[in-house]
C-alpha cells in the first residue's frame, strides 16, 4: 500500500493577488466548512502522518486557517504553510509560530520588484512579501522560498538564490511551470523549452552541494535523470503516488496542477479514496505510462510530470512535453 507522505490542503481559492499563471484560476468555488476540514484532519491522522501543507489561493484569506493548522499539529501532523507572504505582519507571524507551523513557503518570482510584481499582478507585492519573510524570521519560523521558473524570470534565478542566502532562509524550491488554471492562457509565452529546463536543473544540481540551504526542484521529475539517480522507487512526480491534493470544495486530486478528481471527501472517506481510487492506482504503475515516458528507462525514478502530460494531451498517463530526453540514447542524462 502506498504511504500518504504529503497532503496539500487548499482552504480557499480566494487571494489578494492576481497572478498571471494562477493554478487556482479566477472562478470562485465553495469552501469546506470548518467542521468538515477539522474532521478531514482527524481522519487523515487516524491512518497516516503526512506533511500537511496548508495552501490556497492565499490560505491566510480564510479566517480559520491557523485554527486548522493548530488542530493538525495537535493531532501529530507536521504542518507547513504556503503563502504569498504579503499579509504577514509581526502579530500574524507570532500566531503562525504558535499554531505549530514548522515551515512557511513564500512565493518569490524574482530577486527584484519588477518581475515579481508583474507576474503577481499587484504593484508592491515584492516588498510586501519580503516584509512578511522578515517578520517570520523574527518570530523564529523557518522560511522557504518557492520560485516558479518561466521565460520571464529564468535569468534571475541565481539572484533569487543569493537573496535567499542573504536573508538566511532555510530553502529554495524551484517550480517548473505547469500550465493549469490561468496558466493555460499564457502557457506558450512563459513555458521554458525542454532543453532550457534541463539547463536550469543542471545548474540546480551543481549548486546544491555548494550552498548551506536546501535546494530542490519541484514539478521537475527530470531532475533525477540529470542527477543520475538509479532506483525502482519513484522519486520524481509524486502525484497520486505518495502525495495528493484536496481542493477547497473537497475534491481529491493527484496534485494541485492535475485538475482531475478521484472522489470527494463529502461522499467518500479520504482513506478509501487514497487506497482504492483507480486514478491513483494507475498513476502508481509506471508500466501504464505512454509515449516517450512509457518507453523511457527512467520511468521508475522520474515518471514525467503527469500534470503537464494532461495539460498537453488530455491524458495523465501521456508523455511529459517538457522533457528533452530521447529514451535509450543516454544523451542529456547528465
């Protein structure tokens, strides 16, 4: 049985920014009640101990976000918060710490205001995010930066790393763009070509042993090909394999970027969905992959991004269009 190790819980789709590639989109959606969310946390804690990532939208737009986090922490779940950082003042930073949140990830799409504010759709978003990071650091909360890598900001990625080092942060995670939600409208204009994605991942691998913070690639299973990993255990795309996403309406998805529901927690238990849903079973079997991903010798360790495959061809088991590798050639493996 696959262990549930990471659970993304979208509390709301509401947000105070207007990001051009927003995963959540701009369509309002009903939200689970507080009792439904707390009950979900109780059920999850009864059969697994995943890292619970409280996310949105902007999760801090929901008034009971920290109450949910505190409840999960008391139940023994490690809790993280994914935020744009702009709403965090000194008092809220202290409340986040008291809620038992172990780490806060703050999204930064550039090392300077121009790029970040343009991508986030609100002038002043960069300065507000840095202010939030400062308050979190002062409160003693571990901070990670998430950067979505696009054509518009790829040249700034080294500067983002330097900024993280200067601020004394815990980690930098690079997210390779996935066209979903609002991102479907701008996909071709922001998506890096496959060869450029590989270049970024090679840079990341080279830097990972040189800096005193955690560097990680997300939505980039090709990293493990580039790193030369040799394993029969899935290390790349974890969607439905050891991670899942629960939308603000209760739909259980393989990940937040793959908008397919395996069931709704209002109708079936999360435990039943996780263990029995056919969608998850198919994603856990590398033998079901198609196209280049199905033929690839790295299909176990990498598996390709299932969300990009779905966005491109409508099949979550199809090949990842953002991969430059030709199976069997060993060209570009390093």
